[in-house]
């Protein structure tokens, strides 16, 4: 039962990380695409948001990796990882 919970958390954190990575990339693209109406304050806000989302993505991917390592250590967890 514990292995299934760890597997579910690992999958969830991977999905959260992917979503945050995508949002962070969109904010980054907003800073590098040229526009005539950009104000420096808006650029700084977009850069800060991009860094925040990318840092959150790294954090969630590290949580997913930690759960994956816990699953690898258990026999039931290895079976779950092999099946899916």
C-alpha cells in the first residue's frame, strides 16, 4: 500500500514540475520576444516570475526523484516501476 502512495506522489510531482516548467518557459519567452510597449518593470516582473516557476519546477522534480529512489529501494516499488 505504501508503494502505491509513493508511486502516486512521484507521478503527481512530475506532472506539477512539467506544468511549472512550461509556465516558466512562457514567462521567459515573454521577456525575450521584442515588443514596442514593454516597460522595464514589466520585464523585471516576468523575469522574476520565470525564475520562480523554474525554481519550483526543479523543486518538484527533486521531490519526484526522491520518491522514485524510495520506490527503487523497496521490492514492491520496483515491481510498480516495472509495470508502468
